[in-house]
């Protein structure tokens, strides 16, 4: 059993599921909850019925004081929605901690022509933190069932990766390490865009297979544009790449959301928020927001002809050319 102290920031689907993975490896596991009622439920009933079917083990304790949770541990797992990340980081000190980001979001830099990943954002604010990411094909319900699963640990130094691998590996959860942290993060971000495209296509299996294949190529090509040192193996060999792309495209919530959006009689941009609240009450789905950010980034840099799949998915989701772009995507992959 690890002697490290571990805290998880976030008690949603991923935070709760990953707590089940880590809990068996530590004496105590602390979870920060934004809502008092969830913290009380975890502490009194050992359940989090909004997000999880299984019961929590007795060594998990929930708190609403974020600084108490951070200060109690040397390893901090961040599992909050990306739109809350910047504000959350202002409230805490992660220096001299090992920080593991599970967040699948991206930020546009000041000039609007490049990105800042979650790990880069954390490092910018906390120079003395050791920041890594974990990403892979993991449906929360499958983790809840303890189905055999895998994930990729993206690091900048191997020593930290080995320590974290020991923390996560157990009978049903396996990890690989790659010294390509940014590649792992970009896989986790860009696969959500392709999943939105799969949702737009609907029940067209042949077209979906074609979109996934060509979409993976665009994921890698765009990553090279943004960070020249990404490894091709990260996309084509590791679980965070082709594995997660397949799972998210076939089973992901973003795919279902996009399918419902494309089925609407009028492709109104307000439908995204309406459908999100209806299909996933109390949850934040980052996929369609990522489409918007990356589509504008491609437009800003004049890359629209280099990334036709990404750009047409953006046009369907966020412009007045939705119907025309949807027909183009269906017939010109």
C-alpha cells in the first residue's frame, strides 16, 4: 500500500470512478465536493448516487473545504470540468505537489493562434508542481463495474510516472507511461471533436469508420502544428489515442449529444445547452465547447483546408452553415 497521501478535486462521474481505482492503494482518500449534499452523502452513506452505482469503500472521506483537502495530501488528482479549472486554481496552492490532471479541456492563448493545455496552465501558475496527465478509454460506468480497463500516463519525467503508475495499477486498471505529456492531453481533447462528428453522421457505420480513421490523422496533424515534439506512437499505439477515440466515438456522451442536436428540426445554437440539461442534468459536457474553440483556432491560423473534418464539424455545431456543412460532412469525408 502506498504511503502517499492522495486527494481528488471533483466528485462528478470521473472523480468518483477514479476514486474506486485509487482507494485500494492508499490508507485514506480525500475528495473535495463543491456541493455539501454530495459530501454528506459520501460520508454518511458511502454513496454518490448522482454519478455512481457502486458504494465507496470506508477509507474515502469527503470535504467541502478545498484547501483542507489539498493541504492533506502530496498527490492531487484534478477531476473537475475544464470551465471551472482557472477559478479553482486561484483558490489553492499546488506547489511541491504531484498533480494529476484528468481534465479534457483546452485554453486559447492571448493571441488566439495557439493553445494552452490544462497541464501547461497548472505549471504556469505553480512552477514547483510536478504535473502529469492521465487519459484513456474509460467509460465511468465500466470503471464502476470494475471491467478491465487501461489508461495512459503522460509525463515529462519518468520517475514521477513510475510513482503514479504504482498508485493506479490494480487487478482491473492498467496503465502505460509515455514521456509525451502534451500528446496525451491533445489526444484527450481532439477525440471529443471527432465524437461530435460521429454523432452528426448518425446511423451510418461505414461513414463512421471512415470518419474515425481520417479523424485520427487530423488529430495527429493538428497536434504537430501546435506542438512539434508530439509522438506519433501516442496517437496510434497508446490507449489514449486510437483506443479512446474509438470508445468516445461509439459510446461517448458527446456523440449522443451531437446526434440529438443534428436530429433537431432547426439547428439552433441554443439547442446545445437545452439538450445538455435534458440528457445530462447536473453535468457539463466539454465536447461541443472544444469544437468551438478549435474551429476558431483553425480559422484564425488559415488552416481550414488542411483540417476539413475538424472545420466542418465546427461549422455544423457553431455557424449558420449547419445544414450545408452537415451534408458536406456526410458526402465528402
